[in-house]
C-alpha cells in the first residue's frame, strides 16, 4: 500500500488490508492508483511506498521517491564568455587599479600589468565584464561539454578540407607531369614494357583516400545466422555452399565441436577415404605446413634460452629465426661429417664396389687352439688391451710418468722423486737438495726435543730495601725484623678500626731495612691464588 497517512485501524481492517495486498500481488484485484491515475506496482515494499509523515499525503502516491525537492533555479546555461556590459570613460572609485574595470580588483586582473595603471593615467579604461552566477545541478557541474559552442569547430573542418584540396591538386599535377614525360620520351624509346608504363601511372597508395584502397573496413552481415551480427573487418572465406564442420557427422559421440571458438580438433569422419575427405580436423593444421616449423622454432628458442643463450622468440623473432637457421646448417654439416667418418672406417655396404674375397669367405690357414672356456691356448698372440688414457707421455722435462714412485703414502715421479703433480723435473740435483733438506729438518727436530727435555733454571733474586737487587753483604737482624712485623700488624689493625687510633699521633719517617722487609712480607699480592688464606 502506497499511502503514508498514519491512522488507527482495527484488527479486522488490518486483516482486510493484508488480504487486499495479497490479492493485488497475485493479480486477482486491480492495482492501486496514485494521484495522477498511474498504477502502483503492488510488489514495491512498504518502506519504499509509504511516504514520510511530514508530507501529509492523503492519497497513495510515489512522488516522495522521485525528485520532489527539485529546484527550478537549476539551469543548464553557461557563462557568456567575453561579454561586456559597460564601458566607462574615466576611472571610478573601487575599480581595478591596473585596467579600470569595476568587476574585479588589481590582484585578479588578467590584463598585462601597465607601467602606470589606469587609476593614475585615467586613460584606456577597460570595459566591465559580464559576471554571472549559476546554480548547477549534479550533472551540470560534471558535464565537460557544458557551454561548448559547436560552431567553433568549423575552422578545424575548413582546415582539413583545404588540406585535402591541396593534396588532390598536387596529385593531379604529378600525374600530368608523368604523362608529359611519357610523351616526351616516346620518340626516343619506342620499345617499352607495359609494366613500366603502368608503374609510372600509378599513384601513391599512401596518399589515396582509405575508402579507395582495399575496402577492408566494409562490414558484412552474416548469412544464415539467427543473431544476424556483423563480421567487422574479418572475412569468412568459407564458401557458403560447403557443409559446416559440425554437420559432417551428426553422431553425438563423434568429434567435439566448440561453438565458442568454432573449432573441431579431431577428425569427424575417421573411417572415410582420405582422398574423398575435404576436412580432417583442426589438428591437421597444427601438425603440417608452417605451423610445425613455427612450433620447432619456439622449441629451439626455449632450449637455447635454458642453456644460457640470450634469445627470446617474442622480443626478437628475427634473431631467433636466424639462430635456428644457423643451427640447422651446423646440425646437417655435423651429421654429414659423422656419416663420412663412419663410412670411411667401416665402409659403405650400399656401394657398388665388391668386397675382398678374404672378408667374404673369412678363411685362413692359421691354426688356433682353444680350451673349454673359449680362451686361446696357442696359435694366436694375445693382444694386450690398450687403455683409453694416454700412456708414456712425459711432461715438464720428466723421464718417467706420474705414479712411478711411492714413498710415505704419496705418489710421485721416479726421475726426481717429487710428490707434487705437474711439477718441473729437477733431476739428480733435486734429489740431493731434497735429501739435504730432510737431514736438516731431522737435526732441527732432534735439537728441539733435546732442548725441551732439559729444565730451565731460574735464579731467584731478592729485592733490596728500595726495590733494587739485594747485595750479597746484606744482613737483617732477626729481633728487629720481629719487632717490625709486630709494628706492621698494629698499623694494619689501626687502619681497619679507626677508633683505636690515638689522638696525639707520633709519626716517624725513618724506615729501616727490617721495616721494609716486614712491609714486603705482610703486603697482599693480588695475583696470589692463596691470598685469602694468609691472614
């Protein structure tokens, strides 16, 4: 229901209203009509069909869903560009100081800044512009062609027409010039080919109108199609009398036809005589002709790129094709060389030259005796099998090969007794120098071992009173030393506890040898690991 008035309804009226709405939705009752006599769709939801209470709509209507708040002041007109309304003769107060117009100030003036403005010269006063203000709607603000005058495009059309006329005139002059040259040269050269004459009379196709070229832009309608669409510039070269590929075999289980791409890859008639078949499937086109060559070219480009070649079929197709051609030439050349080597080594069975009689019969008078296992006992010299590696090849002035000498789990050369491979041979002098260096190394090692076995004796030095070496004639008194040790203990106790220090302290600057020795004996050595257990 499209009414918006909120009024009290009884339960029975509400039930009748729901039944009427259901009947209208089912088409059993006529639809509701609005103020203008138009029918209201009964399937419109109530939150859309019911008008707000403040509109006070007494009759059902859908005007509140339309632009009922439309402003008649909206316009689609545009500014009158360049229009002037008044041209003053003298400067007016409040006008632009630069040009004298009343419609803008000096900051917004678009004229060239004058050396002396119109305010002071009172000359060349600019006319007032026509200032308009429009209240545009949503579309008017976003219309990029609003205010465009189509008549301003006439000069562009005139320019192109003039250019076309000049081009036609130029072509006409060139054609007449060629005809004159032909008539002038006809007396000198009577014999001329028709092809040269036609080439002389041809007009450059690039300068001819596109409509006169090949007419590829012509749009043709499809024939016998339900849609009746256009083919565009792509022409279907199939003759209309030919049977379509999807009609060759109507069996459901035959070759699949894809209507989207219009392709049928398999053969629709595989049991038919190949000589009588006109269509054998789209796969035939992929496996024959230039398609196969293009496939091989792509495959070669991929393999070359994987092997490190800087080649790309899409980026540089000419380079890829040249490399493929050179690859095929090298491949054929290598193939022929391999064939020639094999024929030179084993001969050609297809040649007309007769083989020797000895090879054909395979008979000889040599007697060979074998044992039960098939090994030769006598009658034929056993051939020593040759290694695939080069033998008896001496390098770097050596007279023996690598591995001819062994010592201390190392291989070497027998000629110079060196264990470094690919080294230069030093001969007997190198052997003597190696032996001498080995003897010297053994002597040094023996000397070192003997030195390690003998202990090193360090002399203990006693320091004197003031830190120098203790002289041999120094003698300390044991009683004085004991007294000095007691004094040192008392001094340390006073340092630990200041309360035992007396008020009147007597200080003695005289230090004897016994006092210095007692201080040295009581002194804590911080690098001593047993320092914590001494006191």
